[in-house]
């Protein structure tokens, strides 16, 4: 019985040390690195969500600043419109519009 010796030629293309190093590097970068592709994608989604929330908060802030200015300029008018306050000898009629009608 003759023993056959194992050689790298038996592996074919996997014997190429550059290909093995490249595949190892690729797997390392995609999965294990601290700046991995998966982590970068997750961080990109987080940034997009935070930017969207920032825009929404800017709109809310602008509305709050406008309401503060209205309150400072004419507190009586603001109280009447926002809180339906009235004087003793007045009657207030509230007319609500349906947003679907517009």
C-alpha cells in the first residue's frame, strides 16, 4: 500500500494564499471589526432617525416660540382663543370645522 502525500495543489484555488488572506480580511471587516459594515449601517439608520426627530422638534420649537410671542403681546386675546375664556357678560360660541371638509 502506497501512502499519498497531501499537497496544496489538491485544494485547487483555495491554495492561493492571497485569496485566503483576502477572504479572511473581508469576513473580518464585515462582521468583527469595530467599524464593521453591519455596525455602520445600524449607525446610519440611527442618524437618519435622529435627524428626522430634530426636524420635528424644530417645528415644535418654532410653534412654541410663536405662541409665547402671542401670549406676551396680547394675553387676553390668547386666553380667549386658546382656553375659551370669556368675560362675565359675554357668550362664547365655538364653531368646530371638520378637517375632512377642506
